[in-house]
């Protein structure tokens, strides 16, 4: 009951703040629209902006799911590549009117407050995404959209196996509750976030507590002693019991899905604020026409031979991948990223570019534990100089 009431209070505040900010932005220009960079700098609270982007990505995924048809092979590599290219182009054409943007902003505000109040619920909603199972890779992809309590979640994901076996949601929740109890110091204080929101629209911590319910305190819950009157349960969630060892879960048989390459800006340039991110893997050239698919099959070369050459790294890096590079390799510094990519595009051969990455960028930004992202950058360099 208390959780439901708290959710209602967060949603009410989210609607009020979204209406206020939209009045300020769209009031004098009711027909104005927002592109990707404008979304990412719309509020001074980064987590709110990231949650708006995450909602756009979810909507895009649903749109792509509806595009699929039982009459064509959507898992063929050339089809996947064609869809990837299409998504990359469309992702540069974000156009949000007030009527489309305000509900996203309202939801993002409420979810941001929930992220500080309820880390366990945020794990389920934002990382596991309400699914019955999730792999470690899926959880790490979703972590890119979390700014609040990120070290807390990152530490938890580091304890999970790195194989592709799916993990049950209930097991993940139980293990995270234990991790949270042992690492409470990593949790961001709610009052810090309240202060940021209060600067936009008055908000106190008590405004998020149901009437008559006191805010939870960091002290240990008192032991309940026998008494003639029943004792009410404490407001905060007690520490969970030690879970039983998780049962092995067989990987679910499912067709590979096309990850959306981007939900981002119309055009990212040197003075854009932090871009969007989430890596979309693609490796094949554009698809054949329908008439060509009716011809006899032809021999297919290796993936390396089929990978299309790119003219510039700046254009080849997808919006979501760019977001990932900035946050994972350049400490969130947008301008530093753009300067590095521009310099790589001026080099004459792959050897010089890779030497610049390994001898200068890697040591300067400490990429010793960023092999996955560095390898993606090196593969793009190989394609540029192929």
C-alpha cells in the first residue's frame, strides 16, 4: 500500500514538473519540436534526460517488432544490415512535439525519483526490464541508461557470470538485495536528488511519503517485543532472507533480434552535449532486392570480406555507439571524444590510427579494463582503411 501511494505521489510530481518545463520551453513556440541533443540537455538532471531516451528506445523496439512479417527472413544477415542502416538514418531525425514529449518527461521524472527511493524496483524495471529472465550482457546494456546509483549496480553486475545463460528475475532480485545490504554506503542519498528537483519545482522529501507515514531512517529496525497492542511493521523494506542457490536455467530458444542502433539526435557535431548510446551490432552490407532473392544462391564470403568500408569514423559510428564510446572511453566528455575521432579521421592508414589509440588514447584515459569498447573502435578503424 505504501509503495503504491509513493508511486502515485511521484507520478503527480512528475506531471506537474513536466507541465511546468514544457510551458517554459513550448509556451512561446507551441509548434516547436525537440531533436536528440535538445532532449539530452532539456533538464539539468541527467538521469531524467537519460530515462526519456530509454523510453524512446523502447518505443522504437516495439515499432521494429511490428515491422516483422512471416513472409520474409528478417534474420538474414543482409536484411539485418539493411534494417540497421535504416535505423541509423532515422535516428538522426528525432522530432518531438510537446504532445509527444511531455508524457515521456513526466514518466522520466517519476522514474528518477523511484531510482533514488527504490533501487530494487529500479533493477527490475530498468535493468531486467520486467522480463522473467535476463543475461549479463542485457543487464550491462541497460546499465548505460542509469546515472543514479550506477556504482552500486555496476558492482552487482560484476558479481554475475559473464556467460550468455539467462538468469531468473527472482534470483537477480534476491542477490541484489543482499548486495544492497552489504553496500548501502554506495546508495545515493535521496535528499541530494530532492535538492536538484526543488530548484525546478518545490519538493521536499515528505512530499513523497504517504500521509501519516514517516520517512525511513538509516537506523537498524528495532526488534519487536511482545506487547498487548500489535506493533506496526516498519516503513522500510527489511533485509531479505538468504536465498537458496539458484537453479540452473536452460537458455531459452529464441530467434536473434535486431537491436535498434539508435534513438538519438538529428545531427551530432562538436558542440553537441552528451549523445545517446547503446551498441547495435551490424556487420553486413545492404540487403538484396526481392527479385534478387529469387535467383539461385551464390557463395557467401567471410564476414570480414562482406563488411562494408566506411569513409569516415564520424559517420560510421552509430548514435548509440557514440553515446557508449563517450561514456565508457572518454569519461562522458563529449568534446574530448569528438577531438579524438576527428584526429583519427585525418590519419592516413590503419597502423597510424591504431598506434594513436594504443599509445596515446588508451594510456591517457586508462582503457586497461575497456577491451570490449576498444575492440569495437579498432574494428571500425579496420573498416575505414580496408
